[in-house]
C-alpha cells in the first residue's frame, strides 16, 4: 500500500503541475493579447497625435505665409501707387516734350 500512496501522490503532483502549466499558458496568452491591444492603441494614439501636430504646423505655416502675402501686397501696392504718382507728375512734361519735338521736326 505504501507504493500505491506514493504513486497516487506522484499522479496528483503531475496533475497539479499540468494545471499550473495550463494556467500559466492561459495567463501568458492573456498578457500577450493585452500587450498587443495596448501596442495597437499606442500606435493609433501616436498616429492621431502626429496628424494633429502636422495640422497645427501646416496651419501655422499657412498663417505665416498669408501674413507675408499681405505684407508683399501692401508693399507692391505702395510701389504701384508711387509709379502712378510719378507718371502723373511727369505726364505734362512728357506731353510737352513730345509736342515740342514733333513741332521742331
């Protein structure tokens, strides 16, 4: 009978070891699944953050570009006005010069 108890004890220990191994494998699978889900969530969040950063950077660049466009337009308008003003001032003298040259031919 002593040998039978030892065999039963070994059998119970093997069953307990199998149960522990099965539980460990299940836990390992759960941990791996959770890690994959968390990694996918992190990638998704990083992509969203990157898109937000890109949008913000593009918006800032557009705003800066529009400020430059407005500045250049104002400077261009001032230059055009100056040329028109100079042309208007010189128009009478130019007409007189042309008439004089035509008459002296």
